[in-house]
C-alpha cells in the first residue's frame, strides 16, 4: 500500500481511554474498541470523530494508550470526564483506505502500516499517531516518523 509523507501541526484528541496491545485488531480487544466507539458516537461530540495512539511502551514493543473520541481545536472543546491527548507536530506517513465495512478497513490499513514498517519503508517515532474518518467509509492514519527516516522520503 502506498503512502505519502506530510508535515502536520500539533493535534488534540479527547475521549475515552483504552490501554491495549498495539496489535489489538481482532478478538475480545477489537470487540472492546467497537463498544467504546458505539458509546462515543452516541454522545454529542464537539469535534469530528478521531483516535489517538500515544504513550507507547517501547520496552515491550507493544502496549499503548488508545484514545477513542473526537478532534479538539482547543481545551474549550474538552467534555467533562474525557482525557485529552496531544499528538505533536512533525513529519507523518499518511495512509488512506476506503471500504464498505469501516472496521475491516481500519484493520486492513493498520496491517499495511505494520508491513511497511517491517519492510523498512518507514521508521516510526512512536510519539503519537492519529486516525481520522473523513466519511463513514474512509480511514486516514497519520503515523509519526522518526526524524532521521529516509525510507519514507
């Protein structure tokens, strides 16, 4: 799967928190993610639906904090009880995919990201990744790149 490299400003995402393995795309953990999305989308959100992936645990190369919620433009957008994540400005690999089943589209896209990383096509910084949904069939993922990443340029 192709991707392009873009410079992004700082991005704020707020919502509910899940702490999970980075590869939680199937089984009970995926079910949990879907349940949290249903709860999130049942609320009146102050911004577009979004996810943030922060607080990676590099020592075990797996666990991260997954914020399921909405894009914030300022702290004024933060709803009571939600957690705010800050995705730093920087260089990102941008992956986009559309499909009839958004859940399956997200899984397919993340597998393509992991494959690109394993093949050395990009070097991730793990400072924070951002997932947004331009419409009900499309997912766009911004994966933070290491500053010395020459693979993705």
